[in-house]
């Protein structure tokens, strides 16, 4: 795996995406800019039954420290509380819109 990823970094096209054996995870070559060299990122996006991304946008993770930051956020009690409220509001809004269309 390491050799393949090094090859992608050296020879892959900028912003080119590569599938992995794990549905929902892809690799992307991010171009260098200014004094920053090109890097690789793991793209996280839930996959459908065919292995295709289900969301328009990917979550780009380039380091273990970024992964830890996302893990901490996703495991916080506050995010579940906020998402529960958002979910309720969204469901109510959809129901209200359906009623208005009748």
C-alpha cells in the first residue's frame, strides 16, 4: 500500500481520486501551492451498495491529528444533541411543506 501511495503522490494528476478496497474511503492527490508540496488525503464519504459516494462533498483528512480532531467532534455529546434538534426541525419542516402543497 505504501509504495502505491508514494507512486500516486509522484505521478498522479492534481485532484485525481483513487478508490480503495474500503467502501467510503478514497485517496486524493492535492496539488502543492507556493512553498507547500503536494500531499495525499483520505476522502471520507459514505458509500452506497455499489461503492459510490452518497454525498456531494467529501471529508478530507490528511493527518492523524486531523483524524483525531474529527473523532473528538463526532464523539462529543454536544454534536448528538445539536443533530437531534436539527433532525427534528428538518422533519417538521418537510411535513409542514407537504401540508402546504395539498
